[in-house]
C-alpha cells in the first residue's frame, strides 16, 4: 500500500465536508482540519506512549505520537504529531483523558496549508465501551445542532480511533471520538481574531449571536458556561469594531449528553442534570422574537440531525428528541399567557435568569 507524508499532501485533492450551516466550499483544503473533514466517520490510528498519556494526565507538556488515516484517494497518510492531555474536569475523572493534538507548522507550510496546527480530540472518557461511545455521539450531535443554528460555531469531525501503545504496555483499543477545529482557524474563518475579552459589556457583544448561543445552551440543558469569565466560550473580536461574538464549546455536562460523571449545578438549585436555567443576557423583545423564530424555523432540521444519526440506538435518539421537544413546549407555553415552565423545572435561586422570568419573555 502506498503511503504519503503530510509534506506530500498538495499532490492530492481532499474534498471539503459540507457541514450543516456552512457554505460548503469545494476547493482544495487550506488547513489540516479541512483535510480531515469527511461526510462520514474518519478512521484514524493514533500511536503514542498511552501509559504516559493516561497515567500522567495532569501534565501539560506534549509527547511524540503518530497519526495515520486514509485520504479520499485511498492512499494512507502517516504523519508525526505531538499529543498532550487536556481539559480540567475530564482529565481528572475520565478513564481516558481528552487530548490536544499538535501538528508541525513547518510541515503544514511545506504542504501548502495554513499554520493552524492545534486540534482538540474529544475521547471516549469511560472504559465502558457503549457508555463511552454514546457520550461521544451525544456531545458530537450537540456541536452539529449548533452548526445548524449558527455558522459562527466550531466545526467537528467524527472519528473512529485505533489507539496503539508505542511501548506495548497498554492493549490496543478502538473507540469513537471527534476532532474540534483549531481555535484560531475558527476566528479567521469568522473574519476576526481570538481575544480574552473577560467581562465584556452587553453593548459590545453581538446580541443575535449571544441570544442564539444562550438559547441553544438552554435548549440542550447546559449550564457549564459563563459569559463574564468566558468559561467554555471562545471570544472573537474584529478590527472593524464589529461586536464581539461568543462561540460555545464543551457540552458534556448538558442534559442532552447527561453522562454518568455529570452532577447537577447546586448554585442554580438544580436537582437533575437535565434541569434547565437560562443564563443569557436579557435582550430586547425584537432580539428575543428573532431568536425564537430561528429556533422554530430550525425545529425540523434539528430533529432530523438527531434522528438520522444511526450510531446511537433509536431509544437514545428518541430520548434526545423528547428532551428537545420539551424545550419547544416551553416556547409554546411562553406564547400562551406567559405560562410556567414544565413541572420538572425546579425553582432557581434569586438572580437566575429564566425564560419565564418577569424580566424576559420569549413571546413578547
């Protein structure tokens, strides 16, 4: 079988993946992430010192590794990379930590690609094969749902990974995961650049993007984010003075995913991970109505994304759809005399912003 290195990537054409919510450029890829994008699951092999990666997960330094996969032309690609454990909570609780992948900028440039060389790999976390894979699938679906709602979002690529221990101490493992677009690549694609932007004033934010983001977080039942601290958000600023855009990531603590290691948010008075609290800004009625209209317009598409994802058992797809339907029931209730949220919703502490708050009304 022929093998090619990253340096020779320019000799071949990799069709771009037309992700939902994106324009679908079919030109040659310009980044390493785009060379890995597929309509289907991408099979990859990651070889490294797995014992070191798993057992010394609190370190931040990288270790050598090799990534192998097949291009669209069927030719094998094998390239040297570096990997390191990542994350704060998951690297502590996971049986297998999430991973940072770093490509050589020199090799990328030699291949005619941009220098965006850092990808995140969301791994199976749990040794239990079914539970680990199902959590991956549900979080991956969360990213795809947001792609459908807002093009200002992280692209993701589902992968089936064969992990090989270079030292022979750990047995070969095959699990699912997904790659997340480089942060700087995201910002460049949006026409801006990353910024720290902590404590950004509402008037300096893109209200449409924030409203979509916060409503999406409410829809999937995710409270593991904070706008003031930019927690689990990437902030993108623009030289022309356009409003800053907050782009969300990391949805594993959401009600949609509901993994075994997630716990309810005690600060919000939650009794279940699936309880919902709206943590967004109290925008004007026009922004709220525009956002509500978008979610209603996208309802069928969101359901379709879930129900057509056949790697999840039908019972789990139906459960996710039912959870999304409870969100849409809330929207409907808001338009009928500002009705209360469904009974499963526990009262939030003073100061929490809910969709049935006297300060905000989706149907007004």
